[in-house]
C-alpha cells in the first residue's frame, strides 16, 4: 500500500535550512506535482487508520489543506483550516507555534466547545506546530478523537505525544540520510 507515495518520496529532492534537512515532496510542499493517485492513497489510508466518527476534520495551513480536502471527499466530513492569518472573528483562538525552522501565530476559527474532531497534517518533524494546535484545541474543550500525520520525520511525534498526551498516528516514517529520503517504516 502507499506505493505511489513511497515511489515519490524516494525521488524527492532534499535541501538544507540551516542545520535542518528538508525534503521537498507533493504531500509536504505541494511541489513538484500533486498527483490524484497520491491524494487518493492518503485519503484511503487515513480513513482506514483513523477514527472518522467526528464532527469535523481540522488541518493546519498550508500543507494540511489538500489532505483535509481529500479526506473530506472520502468521508463526507467538513473541515476547518487553522490559518496563519488573523480574521478577528468571534471566538477566534490565537496559537503561537515554534518549529525547527520557523515560528509565528496561527488562528483557529469555526470550532465550538464539545465538538469532536480529527486533526490531520502532512508531516510531524519537530512537533512544534502540532503541539501548539493540540494544546489550543484542548484548552478550547474541543474533543480531539484522533491525530494523524501522513509522515513522521525525526523525533517530533514523540515530542507531541509527551507534550500533549495525544497519540499521533502516522502512515510512514521517513528520514533524510546522505541527502536522500529514506523510508524507515510503512505503517499501513
């Protein structure tokens, strides 16, 4: 399973951002080309691995949007995007996030206390964004039923679990070794 994603990962270019090895891939960056068969694989695998008995899907701008869209089409569930822009809507929640290579604020709109959600994202690497969003959802009294990222890289998954108490499911564990993406584990 996930053959199209695995093949594309092995072909993914890697660049350096400071000391951080950053791989460029359709799921994580939207380039070079996001193919329908890759998104279909992602949506099918997430719907099989995660509890989708929820009110809404939650994703983080920008690279969670296409994952949430594919999952929404697969499940019929609506989704909410945690945005990088402040809108000032009633009930908007401001979240500060720090990753291994950036920091900034995110804004949550469209969620109410007691709603059941699944959080989806492209990759958990440093864990900074996912930790910030999960802690904000918890503080909002939103029930996070499941958390899933398409890929995990580095120790971010462990850090999220330690700092939030949530179990993070992933489809693939990847790393960068000698300038190339290596698939360490396929969990599907």
